[in-house]
C-alpha cells in the first residue's frame, strides 16, 4: 500500500515538474490544452497540446498580449483586433499564430524574427503588415499565409523553410525565380498569383517544381514563367495551376476576407451584375454560385438543361422548326453537319454552275450560319 502511494506521489511530482508552464497577463489567463476545433472545420495541430488562452475573444488590441510570454498558440481570425506587431516581439514561445483578416493590425513582420519555434504564421488580408522576409532566416514554418499583406523580399529568402506545407503570397510585394522553391518538397498548397493578378514579378522554369510531388492546390497565374503545359502534365490532379483552363477548378476560400478589405475576387470571366447591362463576354448568371464561376463543364450542362426546357430567349433557326415545334438539338446539329458537308462543293459549284444552282448553295450556307449563331447565343 505504501509502495503504491509513493509511486502515485512520484508521478504527481514528475507531472508537475514537466507540465507546460502557463501564465497570466492583464487578466488574460492561459491553459495547456488542445486547440479549439470549430465543428465541421479542420483545425491545425488538433492532436497537439499548446499553452493557449482560456478565452481569446477578450483580446481587442495586441497591447493586451504584450506580457503573455508563455503563449504558444493563438487564433484571432477576423476578430477585429488592432495594434502593432511590435507588441508581440517578446512572445518567443509562439508556435501557432493567426491574425488572418484583421485589417487594423499593422507593423513589421520582423517582429517574429526571434520566435524560432513558430510553425504557422498567418497575417493574410492584413494590408498594413509589411517588412522584408529576409529577417525570418531563423524560422522554418509549416504554414506562411501572407496574402494581400505588404511584405517584400525575394522567393529565395524562403528556400530554407523546408517544412513548408502551405505558402500564400498573392498580392504581396514578393518577387523572384520560382526555382527557389524547388527544395520545398513538403509543399501541398502554393499560391503566388491568383487568376486575376499580375504575376509577372515571378519568373523561371516551372519544370523546376517537378519534384514537388505533394502539391494539390496551386495558383501560379499570369507569371513570367515557362513550361506551364509541362507543369500540368507532371501534376495532373491538382486544383488550380497555371493555365487559363485550370482557373475554373480553383475554389476561392477567402470570399469573406476579400469583401472585408474591398478586394472581391473576379471570376475567370466577369460575371454579369444584377443591375445594369449584362456583359456578353461573361458566363450566364446561373453559372455563378456564391460569386464563384462553377466551371465550364457544369455551366454548359446547366445551360443545356435550361434551354432544353425552352427557357432560352434566342429562337432556333426557322429551318429547325417543323409544324411549329423545335426538332431538337441533335437533329438541328445534324442539319448543320449535313449543310456543312455541302459547303465545299457549293463553293466549287459557284464557279461553274448556273446562277440558280449557286443561289441554292448560298441558301444552305446561310442556314448553317444561322444554326451556328443560334447555338453560340445560348451560351452568351
């Protein structure tokens, strides 16, 4: 019995010695626990314990965190926080920090240069955050999310971050040769330039990324880089990519953040607005869901179904109407094919046959053009 009690006391003692130290500052308390996981959403490091705040919602200004030196993890996504990153300079125990979509946060990203334990740093959509990333030479992040911040520097300044799984730099002042990322073999998500951005500041040969076998979500658009077709051949199953065709496969996960800072993403083609004239160059409004283009294949299928029900405002050619009824897409297209097959011979006959025969050929050619124009109008 005494032996059992001694063992239990020893275990309690060891646990107290090695337990992660918590702290308190300005009434903000911390605890050693797993990250909070919002139902239905994926949480980073959900199986790892961190020293984190008991209630992070009480934080409204970064000044409140200045003395919370034990803090390891904090998620302030879209919490309306303000303040200067300089206030966090002493929090060198930080491992996970998200100030994603807090546009009133400002300061130099170099405030984290001494936080060498950092694994995830998210300051995306914080337009007042700046700084040259070369100061982060001692960090080896898993996630670096800086979309629409004002950070600057060269891609080569990140080449040492071999742990990187997710890198988001769209809308920043970063530039450089993409070959600098060739050693980041753990990369799964890479966004350098979204589909409507000027990505010309990024250049190089996309073949240099052949060894990034884990890539699954990419935005490398409008860049001054070569070998885009080769890139898609090597990475056939990724979401997004570098080609115009791949733009329709991208899912925008930052719609709310873009609204907050007034940078709503544009569609691969400009979607028509509810008021004002409709653009004939954009996709049908039925193909825009949550301000996102649903993709060419889905859009075409949707419009085919719609027009099959007679909802099109553009009537088919009169030649495709028999007894007051439309003969159907297939038959109408067959009529086009049949007419097309006579096109060449009609042109040749024009030189040799009498005027009456030529008029018949011209009539057939006109029918084909009408059908083609009608089919094109369905997707305008």
